[in-house]
């Protein structure tokens, strides 16, 4: 995506703030739990290769039209659009009746709307 600012990463050695905020240690993943999770996701969202193909094609279209119109996005806008595209691809490739996917799209759009109205979160 074309953004107005460069992505800012965490400094080397910094801790994952999301996990620290929740007060829980990160889950340890074993090959068996990873396999179970991947099988569950495939059941809900379809094969990853199909979802990836749809998502990447959508992102290319978005990128093309941003460039052709000379537009740039703030980093949060670019990320929200990419996540919305990701969720749309999951809906197309998998279970279109899974309400969390639709709710996630609304959530990403709301994050941008709130920030533009002076209520960042």
C-alpha cells in the first residue's frame, strides 16, 4: 500500500505489549496445536492458497487505483484497507455466513472513522 509515513516497528528486544496488557504469558504452540488450528481455519475460511490469491488480487487493484489517482493513505488507513480486503477474501473463499468476518470489517472501518473524528483508539 502507499502510505504517508513509514511503518514504525518495535525496538529490538522490546516485549509484546498486547500480551503484557492482557496479563497472560504467550501460548506455547506445539506442532499438534498448530495443525489443529490450521485445520479449523481451513474449515471456516477455505484453503489458504485460495484466500491468499483473492486477497492479493484485491490488494493489487487497490494499489493500482491509489497510484493512478496520485493518492496516499495514512498508515492506519492503509492497514485498515488491507485488513478489510483480507476479511472480504475470507468471506469469498470460505464461510460467508460467519458473522465475525463481517463484524471485523465494520471494526476496521470504525477505527479509521473514529480517528478522523478525533477519537483515536
